[in-house]
C-alpha cells in the first residue's frame, strides 16, 4: 500500500513519472519552468514526462477516474499555468518533432516544440510559420492563445494559419479537430485552445520566405533621453496609410548589456530590395538628431528570432502585463499622450529591476491580424494598432520587490486605459472574471463556456481561459 495517488499510473507509462516521493527529481521538474516566482507558488502532485500520445491518453484516463486535475506544459514552459496545485502536469518536452511538407507547404508540429524548433525546420525550405518573438517560448502556448510574432502585420495571428489539431480529449480519446469535422470546436481552439483537451500536434499552412529568408532588421538605438524625439516621429511613421504589411517597426525601452537605459526602433523589413530597406532604416536612424548605435543589417530571419533569447533566461522572477491599443489618428493630442505615458512610466521603473529583462515594448500588430472577421476565431484581439507590454524581473526572493514589479507592469496597462482596444490571453495575466472580459467579449465567452461544458464538463483541464482560477 502507498499514499501516492499516482502509484498505479507508473506501470502504464513509457515516459517518466516524477512524484513528490523523489524530492530531488520533483524539484528539478518543478523549477524547469521559465518563471521562478510563479513556480514557487505552484506545487503539483507530480509530472508525467510523456513519451508520446499514448502516455497522454493514459494519464488523462487515469486522472479522470481518480478525480485528479490536469495541467499541461511544453518545452517552452513560459506560462505559470502549465502547473497548478495538486494537479498532474503532463509535460510534453520530449515531443518536439517538426515535419515540413514543402510540396503542400504544410508543417506538422508536435505540441512540445518551442518556436526555435519550428523556425529551424521551416527555414530549410525558405518557408515560414509564425512563432513567438523569443525562440525558447513554446509554440503550443503561443498558438493556443492566438499567437503574435514579429511578422504578424504580414502573416496575421498564428491561429489564422492553423489547418487542424490532433488532441486527446477529456475522455482519453485521440481526435483530429478541423473546420470540416467540428467547426465550433475549431473556432474555440483558435484563441482559447488550451481549455478543451490536450493538443498533441498542430498542422499549419506555411508561406514562402522571400530573399532566401534574409530580412533587414536589428535595433537602431538612442539614449533614453531621446525617447520623446524618437517615439513621436515613429508613431507618425507607423500610421502612414500607404505602408506595406511586410514592413514592421517596433519600438522599445530597454537597457544595453552594461545597464545603460536606451530606447530603440526595431525594423523588420521582409522581401524588399536592399536599397529601399536601407533607405527606410536611414530615415528612422535620423530621428532624435541621429541614432547612438545602428545595428540594422541584413540577417537570416532565424537569427532575428533568437536575438532576444538571452534577455529572458529561465528560472528567474518575472512579471509582465500587456494590452492592445489604438487611437484617433486625427487627434494630435492622442499620440502625444501615449508618448508622455511611455516616457514617464519608463522613468518610474523599479531601481532594483533586472536591467537585461526590463522592457516597455510597443509591437505593431495590425495589418493582416485585423483582416479576418473577428467572429471567425475565438481569438478576439484583432483591432489593436500596437501591442504594449511592460515586462520586468527582480533578483531576490523578496515580496516587496515582487509587489513593486507587478505594480509597475499593471500600472502601465492601467495608464493606457483611454486607448485600450482589447487584451490578449497570453500576456494579459488576468486575475479575475472582470479582467477576463477584456480578453474575450461576452458573446465569445458564452460560446467558450458552452464548449467547455460539452468537452470538459468535469473541468479536468485547469488551463486556458479560466486558468487564473487554477491556483486560487
Ligand atoms: C519571454 C516571452 C516572450 C513572449 N513572446 C510572445 C510573442 O512574441 N508572441 C506571443 O503571442 N506571445 C508571447 N509570449 C506570451 C506567450 O504566448 C505565453 O506566455 C504562452 O503561454 C507561453 O507558452 P509556452 O508553451 O512557453 O508555455 P506553457 O507553460 O508550456 O503553456 C502555456 C499554456 O498553454 C497550455 N498548454 C501548453 N501546451 C498545451 C497543449 N499541448 N495542449 C493544451 N494546453 C497546452 C498550458 O497549460 C498553459 O496554460 C511571450 C512570453 C514570454 C515569457
């Protein structure tokens, strides 16, 4: 006899079962996740490191029979909600295969893969599948919530390219979900994909990458004292009506490796002749009386995708909060006000913050993201012009540092309230039903609730739209 409620599961698995009985292995599984602070707040029952689909189906059936809740996480493991107290964590980090069909321009991605795994394989054929903008972020987590990337202006949201999902249902069955077989579930999966089952594989359409996968990118940087003089013309530049969707210009407040506070424009120009792309960067670099440093160059798209990775190391304390905004372009005060908020908020960042990981990010997410009918997917964040995020890290296990970091990020979003359009499940960090309504409109929520009731009536999966409740 044993008190371990997972004891009988072990013999049915080909993968590994890690339980609290083995504290060393348990701790290393628990702290494999990206955000140390949130890992400390979540104490699961155990981890199943799945070898394949069968381990997932076996674990789901076992947990359902024994009334044990389930969470899921992939190799990326960036979200706090991949774990929950007293739940079994199904860990897909061994399931990272990516198979490209260059003839059909399709890619099949095992659900444990991260963005880097995907980019690595698709680049072999000069094809592209949109992934997150940090290559160690899990593909699944990004895709299940909607999926924004550096090139979303051109490629839309990740969900817009999804053809089908393979998933394990709450009954332990393995099914394929696509538009033809179950349009309502397919709708719900594309925006709140984590709630209804465990996805084991995604199939997506690929696009051709022009110029052999070489783009013009990398930051153009100024000292933070130039922020107003740079951000103001940048905001004017990105609202020009004639712009191509293959041009994306991000703006950020950040630090140099030596800790110097900076601001920068990060151009991402795809498929343009090099003289024209460089001319755009020359125009940007002239802002604020001239850039301090120009790093913009021609580089492989895959190198750009990995460029930010070291700013976000694993097993550190982080908080981030984001919102989508837009403003009346005929109102000159609106743009000035956004600049004022940004400059002032940056000046108020916590002085203990981990400099390398502290950012205010203003990412362009319009263009192709806004084109589909908003009702065509449950992903609802289609009308924003900019995705604005505050992200910071703190060095010590210290509640006051945590509170101040969280406040700095949350306040940023609050200050932008006059310009809010919507929020995005994947970085809204919603902490209440009211905040969740900023992610999914009431009508969308109603359909999602009906899907949850149909596909997971026992609320076995503590993931997706209601994930903030997992550790309440
Ligand atoms: C440094 C950083 C950069 C980011 N950049 C971007 C970006 O550019 N674009 C963007 O859109 N978002 C971005 N995000 C937000 C990101 O989309 C979310 O944090 C996402 O949840 C991370 O996914 P993951 O797979 O790494 O995390 P995980 O913790 O593994 O999973 C995230 C969520 O999905 C669930 N889940 C995971 N796999 C499955 C599955 N197979 N089936 C069902 N449910 C599953 C988990 O239970 C959890 O709720 C970024 C986040 C960070 C920390």
